């Protein structure tokens, strides 16, 4: 027997042909008559010497053997769940057919009221017996089984199904996860050197968690260092969460933020029970805020709300977008500070004034909070009680309201939202009473109005939000906290300059398929005790064109802002464009911009150019180069990023004639589970641990840079809770001695959980035999290969090639291409102790005698 080792792959054409015959893809069409038996002409498959191949077993398609199979069930193309399904042989014989038992029937959402009386009675019997002939009972129903994918596809006319929202996943299929501990981190280090000296800062955001029996414990904090304030740790929140699916709610104990849908969001420490919109189907969910801005250089971005630091990270020069902030409620402006490499700062706020209040008919949203205030402006021990309720009362009307009580503040809010032919409106009135030291009880009313509309004829989108504090005695809860804090500091309560009225208008207008889009926005806020309003106006136009198959986009933005202290106006104008360097999806992109700012008596012009792109199959490496020009200060900058299997790291540097700047960042997560420690290259709060025994090196398609480790584990972050997530494995990179039974799994995890996803693998030596008979001719194509126990291990392909996996180190195989003794032979083999990562190839001689 000759033996060869080769690093090359086996010829795919003959092997693939044999495997296609070996993979059953039976279709159990219950609605159709039994398949007609087909007789293949085996003359086309005669081997050397005229041996005839027995392929009669394929005369009725690829047969399914009776037994229990764990399969994915789909209804009209939508995944329902993974079920254990029994297949039985029908009375007339042939391929086994699936039994539709009660567990599957309950998930089909079948509207039995639309069925005939005898069909309803038969279904009732089938629920007890556990085997329904669905195609015979439901008109035009069909069942197809694909054994190669272990997938059972059920097709039922839509008219016979109960309606459900798009994206709905039944709570019984939500995965509560496994006992686990997590630690997500985000590290940023920043240093700047100039003629005045050197300064540095550091930021480490940590979120620790422990999951056990449906409870999710979380602790969030930040460790910061800065000149004059080294190594300060701040606890942002510590809490325990537990979902209550039957109520579509979440119970929270500890630190948190109240729901800001009715009142502004308030930081508290106590207990809260609130509806959880994340449990709603995607078609019924709300939105998450996005922070956008433009950095003039390698910059440090700080995002704060109500005095709390939410996020700090490094960004390269150019536009940036941050869409992964932790939910903190709908109310309360987010303040964004961009610290440039030269020490200058940009500061702006993101308002949330245009949140729609309308709910669908019958929908509801509520929250109950009891505890104490967790706000730097509040005195120790200040109590808090808040309750809110929103209810969709019809197709066009929603009512909402709430009560808020603290030691020195009480408020009642009532409002309604309604949809009309000219747009959607939301109007509410708040009656409040505040106890302000040195001023006595203050009482007043506040009015809030929201409006939004889209004109179908032109595509124009309009949004308006207005707040009016009708009387001087009206204090918001935030103003009350600030006013009382001012009094404790020895100041007058009116020194905080309370808002008196606020107006926000947004307008966007598409200009046709090639005309681009125009947007306008304006905001004005007046304060008590100030002469000037804080006023901002912005206008912009964007478009793109595609010469030579390259998409070039450009944007023009104009802005005007008034300083409420001085009353002076500033102006801003910017033109930018971007285009790829080639038509490849991985082609690097170039962007350039020119801006002009006028503020007070001075002005500044600035130009900026950047090149950025990525390398590697999974875009593992990212890079960026940029240059900027402004009076007496030109600068160059570079950024790189690497996304490995365990973490994502980044670094940046810039320099000009006046300064030098360096930065470093890292992010990821560490997960402890029963299989040991796992690592993720992205920080996320809803994770999955993949188990694929023996598949080291296989790539996780869902997450760039992630591969199965030596223990057969990987961690996937950024899963969407309560929604069906598909996790895929690319076997490329794993050894020849492992085979996946399935490379795709689906999971709908609870929020904050760590789900376990197991991919079944078959491990064992992989060998490609080239089998010859005693006379030197090839074993006939399509011959079955059986091991010593009689189990089928493969099919012979062209030229006598046989691929097998998981066989013993030493033994024999029997090949059969018919039932006669002259249509069978055997051969023995002996595998070497170690073939490394190479596919082992062996020549073998198959004889009629026992080896």
C-alpha cells in the first residue's frame, strides 16, 4: 500500500459529485401525491470494466429514514424555532414523513375559525395523538424537509393565519442565557505637547456584570486621570435587572434613570418597574439618539448628560457619528465637547425635543420609580416617587400623564397626542409646585407642544417642538434642584437663569432622484433674567454623482449662532466632498473640506484632507491619514486600528509647528462561563458564547476578526435582545480533521444575558483514499463505503476517490456497489501517527478477501 501526504486540496469535482448524492434533500410534500418512482439509466455510470452501479435507492428521490430529528421549523419563510420532530414511514411505504405535533401546531398561528368543521375536529384529535396531517387538513398547506440543512419549511396561506407584528419572536423562544460574569472595557489615553508644556489624560470605562437564574447584575464606572486630578474613579451605576416577559416589563433595583418619555429623565437609586419597549417587535419600537459632529484634528470627544460623563473616546479628523450610547431616557440635552489636538474646543448640545408620543391602538407604556435622587445638585436623602402611563386609545389618539413627587417638588402632567390630516400633534400641560428657600412655595404651569408631518407629494419633513413656561412661578424639576443648590452656595435662586420658552424647528426636503436634499433647522431659547436669546440657525445641501462608476458626494452647510451673554452673532460655512479611489468595495476613500468661521471680530479659515480605508478579509486593519491647513498652523495626522479576536486596539498621532499629540485606545470584553474565559473584540451588553469543539481557527462571520480559540470557544457581542440573531461560522481556517454539522444557528437572547450557542462538530482523521480493485481498475462511482460496524461513512467519487472522516487509526472499510458478492470488496488501512494540518492521501487496493 502506498502512502502520500499532500498540502494541496483534493480534486473537488469528483468529490462534490459524490457528496451531492450522499446529502439527502428530501421534500415531504404532504399536499402532493406520492412521488412517481423513477428508474435511472445506470449505463451512464458504468465503471472501468463495465461494472454496473446500483442506484435504485434514489428512484423515489433522496430518502429520509424514520427517527427523531432536531430541526429548524420555518413558517412562510420566517423562523419559528428549533423542535424535535418525529419522522415516520407512511402506510404506503417510501420516505419517512414528519409528524406535526402539538408543540409545532401551537406556533403556527393557525386561525382555526377559518377552517372547516371536520378540519377543526381533526386538529383537536391531532393535538392529543401528536401527529397531524397538516396538508390534508389545511387547504393549500405544504411541508418541505431539507435534511442537508435540517430545516422543515411549512407553507400556509396567509389568509388562514392569525396576524402578528413583523419581527415578532414568541417569548418562549427567548434564551435566558447561562450563568456568567462579564467585564466590558473601553480605554483611551491622550497626550499633547506644546510650548507651554505637556499634558495628558486617561479614561477607562468599565462595565462589570454577573448573570444568574434570570438576574443581571451590572456595575458601571469610569476611571479618569487628568492634570491636577490623577486617578479618579466614579461609580456611575450599580443595579440588578430582571425581565418579566408576561408583563413586557423589567424590574430594576439600584441605580438607574427614569423613563424620559413623559417627564425629563431623572437619576435615582431605588426600585423601578417599567415596560420594556425592546421586547416589542422591531416594527413597534422607538429610536435611539445619535451624536454627530466634525473633528478638525485627532480629537478627544466627551459626551455628558446632566453633569454625568457618559462616554469619552478618540476620533480621527473628519466627521464622526456615535450611535452606541447607553439609554438614558428621552429627556435632557446631551452636551458634546470636542477637544482638538491644538487645545481648542468645540461644544454643542443634542436636543431631544421631537420625540413622538403617539402609540398604536391598545399599546401601553408605563413606569414606576421609588427611591432617592442620585444627582449632584440634590441634597443627601432627597426622596423620589414617579409614575407615568401612556395608552393608545384609538387609531388617532393617545393619552398620557404622570405624577412626580420629591421632598421639595410636586408635579402633575396630563397630555394627549393625536394624528390628523395635517400632521401629528402632542400637547401636554404640567402643573408644578416647588419649595425654593428664601422665595417660599412657587406654583405655575408649563405648556409643551410637538408637531411633525411629512408631505407625500413633495417628501417634505417638518418637525416642531415648543415649550412655554406660562408663569414666573413655574419651575421644572431640574431648575428646582439647581436653584436649591445655588441657595446652599449662598446665591440667589434666580441666578441659574431658568428657561422661559424654547422653540425648535426642523425641515428637510428631497429634491428628486438627482437633485440631492436640503435641510433647514433653527432653535431659540429665552431665559429669565437674560436679555438675549440663545439662537441657532443651520442650512445645508447634499448630493452625489457617479462619473466613471465612482460615487462622489458633496455637502454644503451654513450656520449662524447668537451668544446669549454678549448678543453677538457668529457664522460658519463649510463645503466638503468625498469619493473612493476605485470601484472595489475595499477601495480607500478620500475626503476634503474647506470651512470659514466668523466669531466676534475675528475669522478663521481651515482646509482638511483625509484618506482612510481598511485591509484584510474582515477589514481587520483600518488606517487613516489627514492633513489640515489654517493660518500659521498646518498639521499632519495618522491613525491605525487593529481588530483582533480578543480586543480592538487603535493608535493615533499628529503634529504641527506648535504641538505634538499622541493617543492610544483599546476596547473589548472578557466573559467567564462554564467553559472558561472568553474574549470579545467589541464591548456589548448582550453576548453569546459559541461552542464548536475542535474547530480552532474557524471564522465567526458575524464579527470581524473573531475566530474560534483553541478550546473551541468564541464570544459574539452586539446581539439584539429579544430578536432573532443569526450566528454563522465560516469553517475556513479550521483543521481538516473537523467537520461542522451546521454552520448557522439562531438565537433570541434576553437583554444583558450571555447565550450559549453550540455548533455540533465531527472530529476525526480526514483521509482521501484512491481505491483500486485487484485488477487495477477503479472502484465504481457511487459505491457505498461502510465501516466495521456497518455504518455508512462515504461514497466513492470519480476515479475511485473516497473521502472519509472520523475513522479509526487502523481498520478496514467495505465498498458495495450492489447486493451481489461480486459487487463488494474490502480494504485495510493504517493511518500515520501525525499528519499535521495536511490532508492525508492514501492509495488502497480493494479485494474480495478479508484484509
